[in-house]
C-alpha cells in the first residue's frame, strides 16, 4: 500500500516555536516537530520544509518602529535560518539525515539553494530544509513555501498550524466557528478566509498545488494525512 503523498513541502510557522515562551525556541516543540517529521520520512515520504522566522523577527514590525523595511526583511530571512538550523539539529539528533539550503549564500552553514540538487537530496531520502525564505524582501515564508513546493514538484503544501484547519471564522475567538473539510480556492477568496497571504495562495492556485491546513501540534496528525490519506485538516482544492 502506497503513501497518499510521495513528496511534500511542510510549512511551519516560526511563531509556533515560541510555545509558552515570550521569545526564542521552545525545545519541546522543536523536538516534537522533529519526531512528527521523522514519522513520515521513515515511511519513505520525500520531505521538504520551510520554517518562518516570526518568533525572532518580522520585517513589517521593524518598519513600524522606524527601521528600513528592506533591512528588516533581510533580518527576518536570517531569523528563518536560525529556526532552520535549530530544526536541522533536532532532526539530526534523532538520526534523520538533512540538508539545509539557503536562498542567501552562507557557505559555512548551508548549501546554496539549487533546485536540481534539492530534488536529488529528496530522492536520496534526506529531509531538505529551505532557509532564508525566497531570498527577497517583501515576501513571506508562506510564499517561499509555495514557490519551493512548485519548483520541486511537491504533491502538496502542508501548512502546519495550531488549529485544526480552515474555519468560517477564527476558532480561537469564536466558539461556534465551523471547520471546512475541503474548500475551493474560489470560496477561500470569496469568503476572505486567511489561509496564506495572497501571493503565496495565488502561486499555489495557478500551479494547482493543493494546500492542506492542519494542526501540527496534534501528535500523529502529519502521518495520518501524508501516509494514511486521512481527512484531518482542511484541503484547499
Ligand atoms: N522574509 C522576507 N522574504 C522572504 C521570506 C521572509 O523578507 O522570502 C522576511 C519578512 O520580513 C518576514 C520574516 O522574514 O516578516 C519572517 O518570515 P515570516 O513572517 O513569513 O515568518 P512566520 O510568520 O512564518 O513565522
């Protein structure tokens, strides 16, 4: 019996790494993410990852405090490298082979992003982490996730969140919020639901890459979706 998806791109938010802490990286969350990722890599799923940097720095936030936006965005991209290195370490601690590829050259710590090489790593079973976003200011790591997913011909982009999927209103604010199992891209736009930023969302839509929004903090969820093909989360088709 095959896996539901053979090659995936997992987008994790930097903010989720905070856990209960005010800043930095929560070691328990990091290691639980690593275990979840290992569970699908062991099942022969080719896994690539983009992780955000919001727990450390966001360019927009810097700009509101008077910083040059572009400078702030580059700082945000460096923040994603810190999270990527932390995740790489957590994976290697549990014997998962990884490669970190950066959109900004940093030879001492990461390979430069080269699409063909990334695909080769995936084919060899290495988990590939894409750091430094797209390498360009004014973008987000959601967009980096969509872009890389398309480039490497990922079957799906999995957006790991702390809620169970896409709801008709914010489930953290509204107890009556209804979750969708599947939803079309048109409906997401019509209802103005926030799945990803528009650039990221549009890239996926135009290239017909399905998006699954799911709860990354529920143990076993990732494997249920990717390996067993269970309808956890919300699929945008
Ligand atoms: N960023 C950027 N270009 C990219 C990706 C990220 O300039 O291609 C910067 C941007 O300033 C952003 C920050 O890096 O605010 C952190 O990424 P993001 O906010 O997407 O992280 P997340 O919300 O997923 O933690």
